[in-house]
């Protein structure tokens, strides 16, 4: 009753082959974006983000999330709902676990426009907006839930 196992080399030892130059096009809220890979450039955690944003756009997921969000801000200085939700989404995708880490996104000139955002908000805005709702949107969201 002996069972023999053979090992399969998943990652062969030795020198890895060169990464080919490769490019693709992603359709985002900022229009079509040409994405190229550079084998000599440092790795970035947002390298695949244009394709994820294309998925959100093609499926209507981000627009639907923004439209269905019961948040209603009436101040003339209030940020757009898209900017607030986009800031939170980018922060989550970046692996941030604290609101203070949102500050790291503020210097990114590339990814916010891909979501149709005008700006990345300050880290102080999302926590202050957690309980903000107007009566009409609260009643509407309660109706949807049943």
C-alpha cells in the first residue's frame, strides 16, 4: 500500500526569462488609457488599476455605487459624492487600514481621474461623513432593504 509521489517543479530553478514588452488599452472614466509594461521599472501596487477601473466602468458598478449611495451633502463646500467614494475605494485598494493613510493618495495625479474624480479628499472627510444622511435618502434606503 505504498503510494509514490512525484514532485513537479512549479518554478524551475535558474535564470528567469526576460519579460516581454507588452501593452494594452483600458477604457476608463478619463477615456482610453494606453498601458505599457517596463521590465526595468520598479513594481507598483497600482499597475493593474486601469484594468480594474475598466471592469467597474463596463459593469456600471462604480456609477451604480455612487448613484445608490444615500449620502447627501448640501454645503456649498461639500465634496462630490464621487470624490468621497473614489477616495475611499482607492484607499482600500491600496491596502490602507487607517484614515490617516489616505494622505498617501493625495500626490497621485494618475489614478483619481481614471475613476472620474476631480480630487482625492483629505483624510478627515470620510470619518466625518459616516453618519451623514438626509431624511429622504434614509427613508428611500430603508424602503429598498424591505
